[in-house]
C-alpha cells in the first residue's frame, strides 16, 4: 500500500530530523526515513561520540597533569577501562538518539526505518526488515549527508585502517597510530588518542594543519599543544600505502619527493568527506549535481526538480551539523508557504582540538579577498583573563578583525578554553553587523572567559585594560584617546 504525506524527509541527521519536526509543527503530515540510527552520523558516530571521548581524554589528562598542582594527591598511575569508557560513550549516543525518537513521536512524525530509494521524482521506496514500503509525498527533503573519502593504498577495513567510526569505537588502548589528514577529524580524534597514551603521528599533505580552515594564529597554539602532548606532525607528507609486518603496519609516506616509512598499529584515515549523492536513486531521477557531487540548490534549498529540496552535507559546504539544522527549519517553513531564504552571514565553526578553535566570519586573508584592505585587528590572550587563570587554561587568545574605517566586525577567531561556547556571541555580532564599539561597550560579567571578547574589541580600538598596548601616536602626542 502507498502511504501519502505532505512532506517526506530522507535521512534523520541534524538536518533531516529538525526539518521533520518543524514541518510537523507547521501542520504538515510528515514522514522521515532512516537506514541506520535516528540522529544520523552526528549523534551516533560523529559529533556526539567524539565529544564524549574528547571530554574523557581532557579529564584524564587534567587528572594526570593539573590535579597535583591544585593539591590533589594522585596515584602514580590512573587507570582507564576502555570498555567502560566505550559503554559510557554509547550511553551518551543512545540518550541523544532516543531523544530524537521521542521528539519525532511527540510531533506525530512517522518514522520508516530502511533504505530509501527514489522510484521516480514523486515516489520513494523504503526497503526495511519487514518488506518494502512505498511513499508518495508532495514534498521531499533530501538530507542524506556525506561519508568519508578513501584514498588509494588505504582501504578502510575498520581493523588496520580505521575511519572515524572505527576509531571512535576502539575499546582498547592502541600503542601507535598514524593519522592521515591533519584536518578537523584527524586532529580531534588524534588529540584525544594521544591523551590516552597512544603515540600519534599526523601525516598531512598540505603545508599546515587545518590548512585554510582555521586562523593561522589559532593553529599555531594548537600545534604547540600537540607537540607538548607528544604528537608528531609531518607536513607536506603524502601517505602512499601500507603493508603488514610482524612489528605492525609499515606505512609509506612521501616527503619532499623522498619515501619514508612509519610503524603503526592502526591507521586512521581522515582525508575529507564526500556527499552521498550517488545513492538513494538521486541521479536516476535527474537531480542536478555540481562538479563535486553536491546537489545544486537555490537560496530556498530547492533543487532543479519541483517539490524536491536538499539540505545539509549533501547540499554543499560547510559540512556542519548546525548549518544543516538551520536549513532544515528554513525548508520546512518554505514548504509551509513562509517567505524564507538562506541569508546567514556566517556559519560559525568549532574544531574540538586542544585548546578548542572556534570562528565566525572571515579570516584576515578572506577579509582582504572581499575588498577590506585596511583592517583593525585586536587580540586578547587568555593568560590575562582571571577566569582562564583560575581554570589553569591560559593558552590561546581571542582575535577580532574589523574594517579599519567602519569598525564593522568581519571575523572573530578564538583559540582557548570554551571557545566552542564563546563563539555564539561572535556569530550574533556578525549577524547584527556589530562594530567594535558594540562589543567593547557591552558589559561582560566578571570573572568570565567572555570578558576576553570585550577586551579583544578594546584591543582593536587600542585601549584594552588588561594588556599593555603600545601607546598610540595620537595619544602619545596629546594625551587624549583618538576619536573612533
Ligand atoms: P578535512 O578536509 O578537514 O581534512 C582532510 C585533510 O587531509 C586535508 O588537510 C588534506 O590536505 C589531507 N590529505 C588529503 N589526502 C592526503 C594524503 N594522501 N596524505 C596526507 N594528507 C592528506 O577532512 P576531515 O578531517 O576528514 O573532515 C571532513 C569534514 O567533516 C570537515 O570538513 C568538517 O566539515 C566535518 N567535521 C566537522 C567537525 C566539527 O564541526 N567539529 C568535526 C569533524 C568533522
């Protein structure tokens, strides 16, 4: 029997489930299809489990390194039961996925578990354990996400060569791991593995870690911390292949035209992700894709086919959960007849390395590329912030970049404690077209990490209180503060 819906969402990640809930809130008869677990990659094998492991790694590291400074008498060896850690991590994911199930049920969204495939542009078939179901919907929202890229010489088997999914599921301590790719995933996982005592070597083909995706000042802080935590980083190093030996895996890399080998127990392959646009019958119904395989969408996330929308990783960069959720709400509202378009000025991004990096808006190079030649840049170090000192987390800084003439804030980059939680103020500032003065003149509570944002804005204006800035020429000559 064919079931009819106003809206059918394909994929239940942070794009899909949010779209389904919003569509149901707006009175649409809504269905959602998922082939694995509700919540998608993010909740089950991505954002959430990685944050659980990162939290545990941070906790362990602080017990080993910081607790005694605070006066705790710690045992010589703090043991960790990796199987119990895995069980806890799974319970975190279980709670989140269960929460999505509850929300969908509470909003009367019908859930179909199974593999979805378009029969034609109007009909979807779902192959589940109890047979095939046909769905006909007036509107489809494709939110089927992305998957890891593989490279020649490293077929992921989740035994020797791990994807992020395999790495997050490890229930034993690994002695040596070679991480291929010094991007978001490789560094997040590599960082916590190092804290659990694994010797980590990062092999990155580009000239820098997080190349082009994070502010270079922030990357420098993280690179120093990686070194301190015993992580070896090889830049300009291309991974070529591996073979097994009795001592472990022999990984061949090429640096400066010369081959070298590294010994490892596991390889973690994190060289990017690609959209799942070759699945779900998307090509057969004639959806237009771009040259990188993303589904082409307009600012309302409409595809070239009427009644078919695409959101999240499959609809283009940045491949971030919160961008997907934003699009999910937007598309549901468009379907309900509201006048919505995607017009976000910034998609904030967080990299959960140590210390965390978070950003909103442009990097310096991007400001210049957008015609802002003359910039005012203010930096304020966490070492000069009382809350950070009391937390023993003083590495890093807040960096604010503004147009020198208008003082409009163009980019904010944070590397340091709770950067992930601090960045929302930056995103709001950029969305609202804030000037440096808006941030500097907003009273920030003391003692908090948030004061660094205010002081970075003051630093850009030349008068931060808790760092000594070079006297400005104007002030030096007549003793007054320059007008802004
Ligand atoms: P990525 O694109 O961030 O980094 C991949 C790196 O691998 C690049 O630096 C590239 O130069 C390098 N590489 C490629 N081939 C290589 C080779 N043969 N040898 C050595 N290095 C090589 O990709 P990643 O880390 O897999 O992440 C994928 C996406 O997932 C990110 O772009 C991000 O959108 C998303 N993500 C977001 C997170 C967050 O919001 N906190 C966390 C994790 C992932």
